[in-house]
């Protein structure tokens, strides 16, 4: 199996912490910082860094409001993020299908996929 | 092989996260568990003490008010402790898309999943309030009627229908490959079967026009409260279980 046949995988989405964030956001209209922190198990600092990275890539939208004298940070998935996530899962499905169909002799080798840097 | 295992584990965690986010509201079992516990205690006491009509109405009304106040406070507690999630219209309607939106839209509206304060589901508050009244007001009315004016089947069937109305949506949603989520569905389906069985049992044991103080009538209500308490307690446990990641994802 040549590397050229492997589907491309978006590095921004493929990173586990960011994938967890995008998965959560894909299932709701928006979620706040605290929920993302609890659901993904990331530390506040790490979550903040990952959200900034996703915002820079245009995958999420972050809005901050003041509610009961507290800052409420709400995050929602942008159309571009949703498209990237769907594409990512399609690529993973293709990889999985390839892994199932390749001959047994080559199963000891890993199937890394073809990673490409962040788009955008 | 290790990569495949890691990939599958990540895939399963993603599915669990998706389920948790989509069911963020209805997994908050502590919002209704104390109300169910109160109802269970009150109906068990009713079976033993044979409450009069007005004692029954006052007790049930008090439990209703206490449950509503607790639910409001508890919603804030969940938000302070676990955060805020605004659900989409698509999420709320998801289990019914295969059936076409009518007539089950009404059922989906009453699902506690809709957080009406955020996002596009805001308008649903009025629909939720109206459907709530539609189902709860007749129940209160039946309890206020003289015992010999209405057949007991109507009252019991309303209790059954209201309970199934709350339980059924959970049985229709897509599920991740998690045994604890499967167990939730099994529990809900078991609860529906249990309530139906209770309905048949009560029909067999109640006289045609049962006295409001009749023990069987109170036991039937206690059974409904016990079933609802079980599912809400499990919901809260599952909520916490799904919100506890095994470890921080590598970054």
C-alpha cells in the first residue's frame, strides 16, 4: 500500500485534546469553558491554549459575556470546524477500512495515514 | 495493533463525549431524584395512613412546588459545578427524525433535554410549559374529584402515560458503544415494562370506584415514584461517570 493512497489527516483536528473539544462542540449549539474543561479532562491552561489554536484555525468561535459578575466564556463550532471534523472522521473511516482489507503479512507494519499541517 | 486499540479507545471516548453533550440536561438526575423520593415517601405513608382527599391534594401540591424549587436550584448547581451547554434544535429532534416530525414532535418538546435559555431552543419554553400543564393538570383534577365520580382506570392510565412520556425518548436515541449507556437504555425500557405491569396489577386489585384512601392506589403511585427514583439516580451516576475522563488527552 503506497503512502499516496492514504487519506490526508488534518493535524489540527487529529491532536487528541482538540479532537475531544471539537467532538463536544459538534454535539451542541455552544458550550462554556467549564464544561469543556470537565468533559475533556484538560487543565485550564491546556484548554485555553487548544481553544486559541482552534480559534486561530477558524474552527471555533469564542464569545465572552458577563453573567452575575462572572465571565462566561461560550465556545461554538464554526462552519469550517464542522466541515474539518466531518472530513477527519471520513478519513479515519477510510483508514480503518484499509486496515481491515490489507493482507495479513503486512499487518505488523503500522498504518500512520498522511498527516498534513494545519489548513488555513 | 496498539495503534488500532488506541484509535478504537479514542473513538469510543468520542462517542461517549457526544452522548454526554447531547444528553447533558436529561442526565442531570439529581434535579428530579429528591422529588421522586418525596413522592415515594408520601405515597408509602398514604398506603399506611389512608390519607383523606384534601391531605392527599395538599401533600401532592407541596411536593410539586418543592420539586420545582429544588429543580431550579439544582439546575444552577449543575451549571456552577459542570458548566453550561446549549443544545441545538437538531439535537432535540434527533430521535424523531426517522418518524417524521409529527405527531412525536410534542413528545420531543416535553423532553427535559431542551435548555430553553440558550441557543435556538429558547422559544420552546412556552411549548414545554403548555405540554406540562396538559399532562399534569388533569392528574391534579382527578385527585380533587370525589372517589365515586371517576373510574380509577383513567387516573392510573394518566400516571402511566405521563411516566412513559418522560421515559420513552431516552429509549430512542442513538447510543455509543458503552455498556453503561446500554444499561441506561435497558433500565428505562425495564421501567416502562415495570410501569405497565404495575398498571395491570392495580387494575386487577382495585375496585371499580376506589376510595382515595385506598392502599392499592397509593401503592401504585409509590411504585411509579420508586421506578422514577431508580432511573434518575442512575442518570446522575452516569452523568458523573461520563464526565470523569480516564486521563488528560495528550497534546
